[in-house]
């Protein structure tokens, strides 16, 4: 499975200062070096300023042997600020990684393989699901955004720059999209496309890891 990415429905929620929809689901296909790898389903639930994001992953073909994966992020959205409270990442055959964000006490607690530790909470902290939701706030406000992302095992810093607008055609439809790009010091790169007319939800993502492995995730169905 991809180490660093999930492309969630979450980002839909923040479009154009509108209230997030009460429910949203996006189904993606994920490929590795051009070969189908998995179906990924992203779901958003939102009510009274609180969100819950869920991602499920099921392998295809030989990748079915990897089992299943499920990630969850929940937190709040208020005054244009996204604040996760809890995140977990559970996968077949692995220990579950967890993270808790205490914005009042300004502490971040992470747990993996029985080890649990707390540290100061970075001001721009997000988790592996919520950062895409946060990124959808950027179009029209700034040309770049940076986040410190917690995955339950550690922290990583990501900087995204908006790289212009493109018209893209994918199985889920044809969209005017804002393109965002990230280039890491370790030669890993990522490009993603946020559909403007669908509240800047992520509809396509390409990640190239430092060893040259290429992952592509494309939306095939969006509902409602």
C-alpha cells in the first residue's frame, strides 16, 4: 500500500466557504506502475461543526493478499480552521497506529506498537486524512500551504504549491481543476487535482516515490 497518501472526500467540505455536505462518498481506483492495485472508498460525514472521515482500502488481484485497510479521522471545523481530534490507521497483519490532538492543552499524542508518547502540538498539525480537507481551503486564499502531518508513528512536513488550473477528464467526469504539487527533499513528488465545480474535492492524484514507483489514484464515482 502507499506509504504516504490517501485521497479523501474530506477536502470537499471546505469549498468556497460553504457548509460541508452532511454526507459524501468518492470511489477511487488505485494503480501501481500502471497495474490495478486497489479500490479506495472515501466517506465524509458532517454535522454541527464536527466531521468524520473514513477511508477503506481493498486490494485487487495479487494485492488482495495484503488484506484490507481502514483509516479514520474525526475533529471539528470552525471559522475556516480544521482541527482533527483523533486519527487511526488499521491494516491487516499490522499494529494500529493512533494519534490524538489536544488543541486546548497543545499536545499531540501518538501510539504504535505499544509505544505511546506526547509532544508539543504543531500549529499547522493535520493527520493523513485531514490534510487534504485542509488543502481545499487554499484555492483563492494563498498560493501554497504547509502542514505537519501525524500518522501515529511520527511527523512529516509537507509543502504544497498551487500550479494552475487544468481541464481534466476521468471516469467520474470532466472537471475544471486546480492542480497542487509537492516536491520533497527525498525526491518523492506528488501532484493532485482538486475539482473546482465539486467543491475542490481531490479527483486525481499521482505520487512518484524516491525509487521511481508511480502510484495513481483516480475517482470513478462521486455521490451524491
